[in-house]
């Protein structure tokens, strides 16, 4: 009995120490702090382990000190600042007339250079994306750089590795970066053929022990593929058969991915090289061969915006918020996880109350239950302001897309949730183009036909059990 009392006393002391760390040292958002305090004191044993896995934040600045962008970007950024301040810039690029504030924000606060010579191809599911990407990889002559959050050990994952191995044998430089949590079930044997062919592999924050990773935060959630510095892919689709709609549980997989050619490819390549340097501790690979003159240029304006624990500002979240405040006519949103912070929630309410047509589609098939119930609680609040909300019924919606009015849109890896804004490494393309905006609008309207509207009447009739799940999940939402 004495031993039990001592253990309980020790646990109480540990909880108090964690509480002190949270309040006085980490300086988190107050709502996040209160969520952790509640967990630590009401479920002390479980709370202790949850904090070890999910809450650690003290060493963030030290961990990511070496992950900042190259200082050589500063000169280019200052040059673009001068260009954007000129009155004639709108005449040269009409598509940015109502977007200059957003472009300037990303440029100054987030080091995201604006390129206006791009072509963009949109893929709405994994079959379209992989058909084209595999075709481009087969044509690679110089290098293939890829980073993915999830790579499955299934026939699609094996096909990708086999093709990369073949290209490495041909003398093409192949570098593959994968996340230690997203790929936690992969063994070293999976990559062995590629390594033997001369390819290079790196794991972002690898597991401490095989198949056990205690660092759930700070995951590399980016999905990037750059081929010969001419073509790049970015979006929500990982490597696995479920992204082809072949999962019995999730069914058809609705996602959005982009194929980009033009100047924006350089900044996806730069993002890869910086992530590779952090993961491998190798010297900078910023070489001319990775940034060749571009072929097949277009007219679409793009900024590649990255965010993560290494960012001074919540870059993508700030972009989302600015887009919402700029809206005059419409805001259409796809997101699999909807846990906005207070400012985003209020901005969406104000937009709807001001007469802007705000529509949000979330999945009907959740893959994370707490996140799903928390999402519904926020949806219920938006319904009161006149926001139209829908659940996608055809399968699972994994697309991360926001479009505003007729010109501005964004597609990438960041969900509309706090984890994407603060805990994960993400990358989005912010696009300034009427044609691309229109294509995304058309697909969004098709998705509405495969969705069911959540009306206020339907929402208010939910059962006590659902209300209880929503309430608990809402309290935990700052740490989900």
C-alpha cells in the first residue's frame, strides 16, 4: 500500500511539473494550455503519456534552428517588394489586381516569391495523378527528388520504388525523403533495391525504436515530387492503394493534387533541398543544376508557401485567413479535418453574415473520430451564421482546397486545423489565375452533387450521444 501511495504522490509531482512547464515556459495559446491542464489533472496517468507523445514543445526552437531558408533569398524578396509597390504591375499582371495584399503578405512574412510563368494541371483523384507522375518519372534524365508523409508497402509503393530503382540504375540522381511516423510500418528492406542502385533515402525524425515513434508532433506532412527541375507535383495524395480508392473501409478517395511547370517548380525544389538538409545533416545542395531554365512556360501566378514548427509565423494559416477576409462573393472550402482557431472561425462567420457565399465540404467517413466530432461542433456554430456545410457521401474527402471569388485559390497539404497550422510541416500552392479558379469551382460544384447538406434543422436533431461526443472533442480540439 505504501508503494502505491508513493507512486501516486510521484505522479502528482510529475503532473505539477508538466503544468508549470506549460504555463510558465512554453507560452502556448491559452486554449491549448487549458486543454493540457485539464488532461493532466483529470486523467493523470493517461495525461502523462499523452503529453510525452503529443505535447512536448520546449526544444522546438533548438531542434529547428538549422531548418531556416537560405539568406540569399532576401535580395530577391526585396526586389519583388519594389516591383509590387509599382502602380504599373497591375497592368502587366491583371490577375493580381485584387490579390496584391495576399502576395505581399506571403512575400514579406513568409519568403514566398511570386512566379507568373506557370502552367497547372489539376488531378481530382490518385489514379489521374499517378498515371501522369509515373509517366514523368520514366522520362527523367537528371534527377528525381521526392518527399512523402506516407508510403505504403503495397503494390503501388513497390511500383514506385521499382521505377525509382530503374532510373537510379540509368544514372538519374534519386533522393527520397519519407516521414518516420507516416511510414512507421516500413522496414529498411523496402528501400534496399533503391539503395543498392545508388539512390539516396532519408527518414524525417526516424523512430526511436523500430515501429515505435514517440514524436507524434513535428511530422513532415508534405507531398512533393520534382523531376529534372522542370515538373513538380504537390497536393494531398500520398503513396498507397487507398489513395486510388481501393480501400474497402474508405471507398472512393476524393483528393486534389497539382502538376506544375514553370518558375514555381524552383521553390518546391528549394523546399525539398532544405528538408533534405535538415533530415540528413548534409551541406547545402543549392546548385544550378537543380534550378535549370524552364521549358513550356505559361501565365499562371503561383506562390509556394511552407509552414511548420520552424516558421516564425503560421504562414499557411495566415494565408487562409487573408483569403477569407478578401472575399467579396464566395468562399469554397474542402477539408478532411475542420478545427479552425478562433480568428478563422470568426472570419468565416463575418464573411457569411456579410453576404459572402461560404460553403464547406467535410467527409462523411471519418478516419479520426475525435477530429470528426470536433469538426461537427464547429460546423454547428457556422450554420448559425449562414454558412452552408456539407458531408461528402461518395467516399472519403481528403482534398485540401480553398478558393475565393474569381481569381485566388490554394491547394496543398495543409488541412484547416490547428495541427496543420502549428505542429506539422506543410506546403501549399497559392494560385492567382481565373482559369484555375474556375476549374476548381466546377469540380467543387460536382462534389456538392455527391454531398449531403447539413441544415440547421438536421444538426439540431442530433442525439444526446452525438452532442456529448462533440462537447468532449471540442474541449480537446486545441491538441488534436
